[in-house]
C-alpha cells in the first residue's frame, strides 16, 4: 500500500508567492534552489545558528527542507513554528514556555534550511508544478478549551505512600497471600488457540467488535515486544535485531520479568518475521515523531476503549489512558459497578507487529484501532477474554486491581511500515490532551501465570 508522507512544498510556495515582499525573489527555483546568487546560503547559516537553542535532536538523514526566509523575509518567520510534518519529517520544537499548559511535545526541529533541503530531495527544482508527496498540518503550541478528563485516574487511586501490601482503592496489590490467590483475572495472557486459564470466572467478555458497542478508543500506546503469547506467532522462539534489548526467551511456565538492559524497558515476546538478510528489516527509518523505536523489532499496540470516555469529542484521546477510560466516571458510579458491568464497558484491543522499512505495509490510521483487513489476514483470528491492565508495575507477584476488563487480541503477528507508526505518533501530537508520554514503547509485563488467567477465552467473529 502506498505511503502518504507529509509536507507539501507546492502549498507553501503558493502562499509565499502571495506574501513575499520586495526583499524576496518570486521565482521558486531562486527561493529554494539557488543558494549562491541570492544570499540565501548566508541566511540559512544565520538561521541555523540562531535556532540552535531550539534543537532537540538532529535529523538523521536529509528529509528536511529550507526556505531560509526568516532572516531575509522577516514577516514570514512566524509561520515556521506552526508547521508539523505528519509522516517522516521533523516537528518544529518550541522555545521553553511556548506550550503553556500543553506539555512538552518532544520531537525534532525544522529550520528554514530543512525545508530548502527537502524541496531539493523531492526534485522540485525546475518543476514548480510537480505534485509533492508531502502535506503539512499546524503544530499546536497551545490547546484551547478545558479538558474534562484531566486527572480522572485520581478517582481510582489510594495513598501513594502505601505499597502493594495495603489494598487501597485500585492500586496494585499482592496477587497471592499465604499461597491463596487474592487477585482477579490478569493480562496479558496466553492467547494461543485452545488455551484456557485456570481462574474460574462467570464474567463474559465482549464478543463483538467494539465499534458495535458504546465503547470508543480513548488512547493508543505500545509495548516493547508482546505482552501476550501466541504460539508460533509471538513467543519464546521469536527473533529480533537486538537494538532494544533481548526478547523474552522463556517458556510460559518460567516467565521472567527481569530480562532487560539497564534502564531500558522490559522486552516481551518477539515475532518470527525478522530476517537479518533482508534489508527491509535492517534499514533503519528516519523517525521524526515516535521515540526509541527500531526497524525489525516487535511491538504490541494497545487501544484502550471505554463507554465512559469523551467519545466523539476533541477530548476522546487521553494520556494516561486511565483519564480517558474514567473521563465521565464518578465515585458513586465506580462504587456501584459489578464485575460484569466493568467488562461490558471497558475493553482493550491488542495487535502485534514487526516493523519494516517498506511502504508496501503502510496503514494511515493506526491511531483509530486494530487493523482489520481480510485480504492480509489482519484482525481475523482474534482471542477474547477478561483480564486486567498491564505494564511492568505488575507481574506474577504484584497484580492489577483494574479487572475484569475485556481483551480482544489478534493472534497473528503482522508486518507494518515504520512510517505507519510515525504517522500515528504525529496524530497523537495533534490531540487536545498531551500524549507525549506515549510516544515511546513501554515495557512489557511478564506473561501471566495460568492460575491468574481467566478460563473464558473465546474467539471473536469480526464479521458479526
């Protein structure tokens, strides 16, 4: 599937033609191609020097473009911080304080010199009518309006100074006491077809796609490696290039939560796709929006859904995801919910990918939810069960109290382009709430023991 990368040079040239004053040439090729005859080379050098304080990370390859207009055409310089690329170009960084209460959206800087280089890389010189492969969107430095979901998670939290030995609100707690299970069903578990947990439950998971219910996606985030296990797809026999650590190579009965590099997130299970002899798995991508990501590695994407989210509004997507899940909750409502009510109104989609540098695997709307594509067998073999929230603050000793919630997990591992992820991260930066905490992979919880896994695993019919 063809990619739709980001920034339209033609659009900006049209705007410039209408607004450039007498100090700027009107010819696009003079503006953007001829460094030597118009003083633009000097202007670019001056701009690069003056902008260095804003530089968060240098671009790793020349997918950048310069207009070099700020010093020469001062009245246009205010446009430049508003430009954000969607899939493959740097996002302009703001000076300290520019974001007000919007948070720190870490990303790459784009200078006027960057724009100039991209114009050349797109081979636009001499062809001003050529259609560019890039489009642009404004980068918000301030988000207007009030976020009604902000800090909704606090409704569920106890005293932060107490540990798992004290059960407060919905804080983590010990899974077992005196060898007796205290926790409800947990996630992520083994979703291999035919597998059943040994934790008996009467709760029934949602058995239809979430879009056919009152639930909506309220967040997207991903984990390094798979938190679930699907034998032959993502399991202890998986492979990786090793850029992000060592995948879990332990069989389910020996799940080990300590396989990680110092200060790095725990790597879960890996897929079987990686091929060191294939350049699509080894050629690194010039990431511009996602952080700490690598081609060839495996990631499990989660889309938390909730019937209590701000569905259909600008506040639908939230970080942390708990704010989205509990956006319209009250203490009274939470106190009245039965286990089945929770599983009926809160759910997560999970899908596992190996990232490749190949635009044939580009999907433009990864932020919206699990990819369902009959032709490529995506979202067709889906396990449903009830479990809990995940993450490395839990393991098989310390459990999550956010249970039982419905899980719908694709049993297959799929290839996806790096640009699909980068486009998703760019979309996340555009949300009203600050989602910068979810632009990098989170650590993977160790596989849940069979005695902490529900015995209600079933299959989802995506056609229902």
